[in-house]
C-alpha cells in the first residue's frame, strides 16, 4: 500500500489574495492544505490526486476569533485547539465549545482547523452538525469578492460543499447564544477520538421556564448532517420534561434512513439516535437552567450594588 505522497506541484501563497489567484488559475486541479488531517492521508492512499497543493498555513490573517454585531467570527485557519481554549467561544457559542473536545485527539486538534473540517464536510464529523444546527454562515472569497453561504446550503453531499473551485473559505460566522441557552454534543463512537457512528448537536434556550429556541442536528445519519426541524418545532413553547423529550426523539428520527456499514446497521443507528436526542435535550436543558440561574444571580448582585451606591450617594447629599 502506498504511504508516500504522489508528485504534486506545491504552492505557498503569502497572502489570501495570492491564494485566490492560485485557485483561479488551477480551479479543480488544486486542493487547499489547511491542517492536513484529512487531505494528507487521502493523498497518501491515492484517494485524492490534486495536481497542485496550495498550502495556506502561513496565512495568519485567516486565524482568530472575534465578536461583532451578535456574531462570533472564526477565521478558517483557526486551529481547533485555539477555539477550544477560547473564552469567547465558551461564552458565546456553547454548542461549538461542547463539540470541540470530541474531535479526534489533542494532536489532531493542534493541527486541524475550523475551516478545514467544515470544508472537508465529513458527515460523521462534529463541526458540520454544529454549523447546521446554529445556522452558521460561510464566507468564501474569489476574484469577484466575498460570498456568504448559509449552512443549510453549504453541505452538498458526501465530502462535498457548495464552495466553487475558484473560492477559498476565509471565515465562519456563528450567532452568539442568547441568555438562558444551554448546549450539549452527544455521540457514540467505537473509541474516543474516532468519528461518530451517530452524533447529535443540541441547543435549547429557556425564557420564563419555557423553551424559546431549539436546535438539533445529527452527524452520521446521512451523506450530510441532518437537521431535526420537526422536533425543534415541537419543543418551542413547551416546558422541558421527560415526556416532551421522548416525543421529540420520536419526531427527530421519523423518516430517517441511516446508512449501513461495518459500524452498525440502519436499525442500530436509529436506536442510537433516539437515545442521543433524549440525552442531549436533558443535558442542554440542565445547562440552560444553570446558565439562567447564574445570570439571574449576577443581575441580582448588580442591582444590589447599584442600590447600595445610590443609597450612599443620597447619604452624602444630606446637610
């Protein structure tokens, strides 16, 4: 079995603009090298045979996490471990924060990138399910400028996206979670670090004890991540309960036809999916309750401090 890479023309652009020019020139003959955790093994096994390899590891302008206008923007070359350690991600995108530690192992996350995983679009991976659940936006760049692609339109098939051959993914935007949001990522894999046999991204937002927003997306049940829209609609407006989550699990898996492979039959995957919905919703609801209690406590403390300052000011004003 071949283990060395085939002959390939190797390009190292110094800027994003140079990378765009290279893609415009070579189109389908080129592959972009980010973390290389998927592309390099595929090339070694001769499952990918690009004529040109465009290495963008030196493009620091495509790395970093920022917040603006209710969105968390993550550069495509941001390493997964950087996002995992980010306080911004932990606070504003809890579903992404829950999924990141489940990706491979630390060595994988130290090289793998957010953009690389989402551009590779493995349907069993964690990040595609998270992006779909949260309605993330993908910013791609070409000679003609930037184009924003909603997550619902990004995943086009097995290991395929709607990115055009002359475009490079530069940034992924996630909506910042609102108050009272809890999240969980549940998965079943043969070993820790393996791709999920079935995975579930779950996020719930509570307001006055009821669910005001629900987001559910599966990994490993089709050739693309799968959104459970019917179950989301059921959950919104209801108070969390075991009975509600049971019915949500039934609706989430109605009509799905999982693949069969060495890891499990369609029937097995469907049973696992039902269980993960129940577990994921319970965990997300518990997290939302805890976050709501913490936020209420913080608001009460702030109000008490404001009142104390006001009383002190009035006392100083007395003759």
